[in-house]
C-alpha cells in the first residue's frame, strides 16, 4: 500500500477508494430503483429457542419500505434479547441486510459501504438482533442474523418474481463436545462434527449447491482426517439425503446428514435452532426444503460390535433413538412437519458413552420455480445421483422413472407417457 501511495500519491489513493464506493452505491441505487416496486413488504422468521427455555421463541418481524431509490428496513417488531448468546448486534444486522440485497438484486459491484448509501436500517436496542449489556450476550451472531436474511428473502419473494432466491439451511446446527479419554487426556471439539455446512436454495440460474457455508458466515470445513486426528471420533458418513431438497424447476440443495461415532465418553451439545419451520423457503412456485433434526444412538440402543454393522440404518431405528432436535413424529421419531412432539436444543449437553453414534441432519434448500417444469432428464440424473428417490420424483415432480438407481443406475429410464399423465393430474402436498 505504501509503495502505491508513494508512486501515485495520496490523492489518487483516496480517489480510488471513493471511486470503488461510488461504483457500489450507483449499482445498488439502480437495482433498488428498477427491481423492487414501490411498496411496503413485511415478513417474519425466527429462532426456535434460546438454549435455556424451550417455551421461549424469538420472532423477527420485519418491514421493508421502498420509495424512489431508497429502502428502509425496520426491525422494530423483533423479540426482546435472549439470555443466552444467540443474539446479534447492529453491525451483524447491517451485514445481513447488505448480503441479502446484494444476493437478490445486485451481484456485480463490490460489497462496500457504498452499497448502504440508500438503505436505512431501523434497529431498536434490546432486541435479539440488537442486544445490549449487561444481560444480552452476543456470540452466536449468525443464528439471529441469518433470520434477518431469510426474512428479507421472504418479504421480497413475490415482488422479485424470477429474481427471487430460495432459502438456505438456516442454522449451523453447531456441534460442540468435550470429555476425557481412557488415558486421562482431555479433549474438546468445536464446530467440526455438526451441521456447520449445508445447502443453499435454487435460483433462476440453477440448482442450489448442497454443501457450503451459509450467506453470512465465513469458515472452512475441516477434512474428516483432521477431525479424527484431533478428536476421539470416527466420521462415519457425511452425505446428502434424498428427497430433502425443496422441489422446483431448479431444486434446492439437499440436506446433509453426518454420523459420528465416539471413541470416548463425552458430553456433546448440538445447537439446532431452526427446526420448527423450514428456513429453505421455496420461491417463484418452488417448494420448501426439509427441516433439520438430530438423534443420538447410545450403545444400549445400537451396539455396532453386536450388530456387526457400523451405522444404525435398520428400519425403525429412529423409534429407538434419543431425539436431540427437530419436529418429529412422537411415535417413530422421524421428521414430521405435523409432529406433535418438538425437540429443541435447550439441553446444555447430552451424556454420550463410548460407542455412541450422534446423527445431525441439516435443513434442505428451497426450490425455485414450478417443479412440474423441471426437465425429466434432469430428474433422471437426480435419481441416479440419489438427490431424489424414484418415489420422490413422482410425488414432487410428476416424473415417472423406472429402474434400480442403486444397482443399475445407468439402466434408469423415463416413462414419458406416464410422466405426462402424472403431471396433468399433479396435486402437490407440502414437502416435509
């Protein structure tokens, strides 16, 4: 930087900064003017619980007003700040608003202070998106700020039409754990065995990616080998889950399921805070992705040595599980949007003996566009690659595919006549 200043002069240096900010300001002003119609747009999102009391929900009520080339985003309707550290602060709000609008209406210019020249943000103090001392701790800022971003996606979805973007997986499902090995060595893991990475939503450009950081975060996914070298755990699987992506002409990304097998007694903590409703909202006729959930299989529930099978994947295994998070069927404990029994992350930790399998599953990304308009050839690829099952292709897209995707993936075929009939008579049910 000093060399550049010495070569071109301080005036040129400051001029370059001003120019970069002006470019961003002009681009955002044009996008606000041309892409968002005049009006008031309102929406809600929220956090399920604060990690202390399951009965407390944190709702975000947002009002976005567009007049001329200016926008006001008002968060006055947000719930009071939480006692736990799920709160965020004004700068987190500003960042989320900026990222949301950049993603939705202006993706080309740099993200700088110039983007905010025509955006006013109303953030009353003492809410869970603007916590204040002494009893409003801020640490897990992303859990609150991602609700802001999804709220803006919801609010502008109809107004933007084709430019709308499906929601992402919404909550990091952060996993922390600690314990002491048999050789009396303490261990600690933070953010490497949970649902920290997951899917984005579909857009007019294409399907949502299934494994990335979410919009207001910036972190690196450690390799499984690195996790296993630092922590007494075996990463048994980290894979996409069929039929969890929000159906659409461009579908959302698939949910990620991670199974970890623990080689030491310990106390894991899974913080899944967006399980009541899908954060992967569908847009432009697309449908929502699946909700997140978690389960624990202690050795008395599933003993890998006795079963001679490394993963608890038998039929009915969820009914025997210890639910960790999610809205589940109270009898069989599988994800069920209409479930009577909701589990959240309010327990401070779970006691997990050696041989416990911990399973976390992220939410699915939201779909974009009418699922009936998805090319059947793309559906056949989805079935072959196990993003969608044969049953899901028919149920959610009206596409009839025959064959065996597991044992003969290249032998899959599209039944064109049956597909035409199915799409003609399609009546979609809510995606769960």
